[in-house]
C-alpha cells in the first residue's frame, strides 16, 4: 500500500493508505471526506463541553439578551421544557447568553466529557506519529459514540437550532465563522506533491511509479491559493537533534581546551638530548664569569 502523509500547509493532518492504481480524483475525494469529517468531529467536541456546562442553545432571537430584555420582549424558549437532561438539570448560568443554563448533572456531564476525549483520540494528529492511518470508518467510529452520548444525556433530543444537532444532521451553517475557512469541498480541493499538482484524470502511478511501498508527503490546498510551500530538507525533530549534537560537540571541545596543559614540555625528562649530554659531561655547564 502507498502511504500518504496528508498535510495542510506545514501542519500534519493524518495518514492515508491507497494504491498506485488509484485515480487521483478518487484519492482527492477520499482525502477530502476524511479531512472534513475530522473537522466535524472537532467542531462537535468543542461544542459538547458547552452543552455539559450550560445546557442547550437558546433560540437565535434570544441569544445574547439579558433576562430583563427577554422579559420586556416577551420571549420564551419553547424547547426548555422539552429538552431536559437525564437526572434533572443543574442551573449554571451562561455568562455570554448563548445557552439556557439548565446543564446536566455531574454524572451525565462525565458521560459527555469522557466520550469527547475518546473521540478526540481517534482523530488526533498524534496518530501520524503513531503511524496509524485514518479512514472514514475511523471518523464514523468517533461520531457514533458522540451521538450516542448526547442521546443518553438528552433522550428527548436537542433543539433543531442547536449546533450539535445540526452537525449530526449535516445541516450546519458555518457561514461567517472561522470554521468555514478550514473546510475544503471536493470540487475546490487540490492535491500537491513535490511542488507539483496531481491532476485529476491521472493515476498515482503517473507521478510516483509502481512501487506499492512508497511513502509520500502530500498537501491539500484550495484552488486559487497557488502552490503550497515545499517540505524542508530536514524535519523539526531532525533539526533539534542536529542542534543538540552541535551543542554537545562544542562542550566537549571546551573541556579539551581547558585540559590542554603544555607545561610538561618544559620538564627535563622531555629533553631528547639530555642523555647524550650526560655521557659527554656537558651537563650543569654555566656560561659567564665565576
């Protein structure tokens, strides 16, 4: 299998296995699905702690309003009595006014938070270092427990405007958010390797040959953004090792210089001619008047 180390910019994303016979278009489709799937899991994992701390999301027309403004405008959250957490709610006010403050109890909160940590581990970028490849099945393995945990805590479901429910139903609205800039659709995704764009309509073997044991670093990029930066000749880890080696070498040289004492060369026993002078009686000769 050909192993692709997928990056966006200089940041590692995941490892992906394919074959040299795979069409580039198919590879782009699969990589894009995994990349966006990981983003979805990450977005859900960032929202669930808010759900655990402050309960369900208020209707859009009530978000950000104070209690006095809500009373004055005669607004009511019709989902507050329908979407009650298992075991009863615990009131924790949301200071930014985005959620209703009726949070799950500590036991249910633990269920949500534990599931979030497990899901994050499945799609973590650390899987690259562990040499673990990510597939859509892995993304699904991360999503399903999250959906199940939310159903355990909220058996009646979440309001239709809650971002977690919208993510699960694939109807999330990311317009105007930072998250929308991270998403890459299949049509606008480009795959780059060795400063060359892998063109749709070709196969991987047209670029890398027929060796199935090839390992590549490829980069995904949106159309119109130009070629991504080339990979450095040495990795950050290799550069650290080189710097450590140079530092140790410099320390060793300093110690050698400090220990380099040549005073012994002035000693009598180092004179190669002293023995001959002794035999010739030329030792202890002093010049000058007595």
